[in-house]
C-alpha cells in the first residue's frame, strides 16, 4: 500500500513539473524594443498612471477589466518626432501568465504585437498569423473574438485574453495620449 502511495505522489510530482517544461521566455524587453524600433534615435521610458475616472473610461472603451492603473510606455523618437509607442502587458490566462509587447503607431493603430513570454502550455499560445489579424485595426469592436477576430479552437481563453489585452492597451494609449475614442 505504501509503495502505491509513493508511486502516486511521484507521478503527481512528475506530471506537475512536466507542465512547466513548456513555459518559455522568447525575448527580453531590451532585445524586443531594439527589434521593433531599429531606426529610433532615442527611446524614452514614460510611466503613466490612470486616475479612477480614466481607468473607468478605459474599461468601458475596451470592454475589458482594467487590472492595473500603472503602465510603462516606451516612446521611440527620431528627428525630434514620436514615431511609435510600445507597452509590455502581462496578464493571467488560466492560472499562469502571458507577456506581450504591443507597438502602437502615433495614430493609435496597432503596429505590432509580439509574445515575449508564455507560461501556459505552448499548445494554447496564439500564432503570429492570428495575432496579425489585430494589426492596423482602429475600432475596439473589431477586436473581439467572434466579431472581428476568429476564435482559436482549443485555445479560447488565450484568444479572449489576448483580445481583451489588446483593446485595453489601445484604450489606455487613447486616453493617455489624446487619440479620439471614435476612430
């Protein structure tokens, strides 16, 4: 009987540890910023803090929960002009996290999104092709799974979470940098 219990404990320990094997960090913040802003003469780091009213507006605009009121934007500059904005967002999927770098054009559209780290099993990770469906979108309602973006079979939680994070980040950008909410 004790040998069977010991075997079950070992099996549970092994299987629990096996799930962590698929967790991956793909890019560091510094390397990612260098890749998305290769022409930048300067990258300014700017912390923005949403007021309660701004957080409420972001939540309504994005139709997503605002779980943090502090965001760090990396603003690429060339020739004295702001050429792009990046923000790194870490959000919880099922029980573990995903970290995504969002790059935003000055007009408020999404230029690029890149998964920097994904700690759920990689089978649930959105593909680059699916993520590219969000690029250049301008309206929040076109970034909802099932409305403007297809679901990912077998990875619905990841798809919905990524969609919500994208809408939330673009809404924060619009509120903090003065982009009209109707575009």
